């Protein structure tokens, strides 16, 4: 058997391997690819919470938040590839309402970018509307980091 296949499971036993897995999962789950980074975060965070290993938990939280934010920004930039929308010429009422609402709240709406499915669409629409990228990055990070912090706190209540 090739040696790399034997060493593959050992990669995820190391902290660096776990952080890599967390980054990949959180990045992919922030795009339109269906994934569930919360399960991986919960699985990897539980031992740190049980051992009260706050430094490793903080690293896990940071990597998950950054991966999820970068995935959201990828969706944002994909949205920028499309021609800028004309809200008044949109024929579908739901599209018109979505664009008007996002225009009204701007980057603050991206605090909800952590919400499954809806958050991915918000990131893409923000790019489509050409909302400020730096403000979008900050709002996405705050929303997504907040979600992982709440998840870690919720886990600590049950462990």
C-alpha cells in the first residue's frame, strides 16, 4: 500500500491536521457547496472544552471563522462577476425585494451571513450589488465568528 495512504489518517490526529480540516470544511460550507462545518467544529472543540484547553480552542475558533469568512468573500467576488443589477427592471418580486432590502441595510445585513443557505445568498448578492468589500469582510467575520463562539459556548453547557 502506498505510504501516503497510511499516513493520511495520522494527519488528522495532529493539531495542524485538525486545523487544516477545520479550515477546509468552514471554507467550503461558506460557498454554495453543501457542507456542515458546525459538526466538525463541535467534534474538534469538545476535547478542548473538556480539558479546558482555551488556547487550542481559540485557534480552532479563529481558523473556523477565517475559513468561513474567506469562503463568504469568495461567494461575494463570484457575485461581482455578474453585471450590476438594475433593481427597478427586475421582474420577479422576490428578487426585487431582496435587492432593495440588501441595499437598505447594506453591509450590516452580512452580519447574518452565518445563516445556512440564506447567508450564502447574502454574500453573493452583496457582491452583485457592489457593496464595499472591506466593510463586507468585517461584517462577515463578525457574524461568522459570533456563530462559532455561540456554538462553543453552547457545547460547554452540555459537556
